[in-house]
C-alpha cells in the first residue's frame, strides 16, 4: 500500500508541475519596473535671469518666465521639497511665485510687463498654486549684498507635461509692491527635491 501511495503522489506532483508556466523573467505589472530605483536627487537646479534695471510696478513679472530643468529625464517627475530665490540688488519685497509643469504659453509673464494668468495654463500649476515669498538679508551681510527668499518643507509633486517631453518646470515671479532692480541685476530661482 505504501508503494501505491508513493507512486500516485509522484504522478500527481509531476502532473501539477507540468501545468505551472516557467518564466524567464518575473511577471511585471503594467507601468511598473522592478529594476527602477526612485529617490534620485541631483541637488538643486537653478536658473538666473537679468531683469531690466527699471522700476517694476506692483503686479508685474520680474525676470520673465524662468525655465528650470529639474526632471531627471524628459517627461521626468519628482517632488519639490524646497525653493530658494535670491536677488543681487537686495530686494526686501514680497513676490508671488507660480510654478507650472507645462510651458504656460497662454500666460503673460514677461519682464516688467503686467502679469496675466490663463485658465488653460493654471490647470498645470503645481504645489499650492500661487505662493508668496519675502526677500530678506542674511543675519550677517559682510561680503553678501544679496537677499534671499526660501520656502522649505514643501511636498509639490510634478511631472513634466509639455507636448514634447522636456525636463523643465516653469516659474514666474510677480511683484506685490514696486521694486527696482539695479544695473546688471540678477534674480535666481532654485528648486530641489527627489526625482523619479
């Protein structure tokens, strides 16, 4: 009886193994890659622009549209965790910042021109939408005439949505009150955070 039991068990096991498909590679779910590693961070990406050396009235853009190549690759995505803007002319003003994940071609954001938003473009605003930043000098200014406006502890998801994928995000800084960049003035904007 023992031999009959062992023989039938071996036959049953062999027939069950024959019905299990063999995979060269483990199966993957659509859109997922078992080999992908997230959390890549190349450090802050920044762009510097030169606004006109003229009075910028309240409500105008300073420096025009700023393009920041933050994505790790074309069509890249990630999370912005910090934003840092600085001025070379020592501004102490408050600005409104908007960041889009698609080039806002229907929005007016040209240096020293009145800002005009677009409902179409606003669908691609990231983060909390328009946010305010205030420039201030560092605690000690020896050797540093710049003023800085940081935003930290952010959690702004992004994925480039340009028609032809790029690595870019787009930003516009708008004055709340009049500001006067000096000759050869520079405005810099940095974004940082992990990339996928």
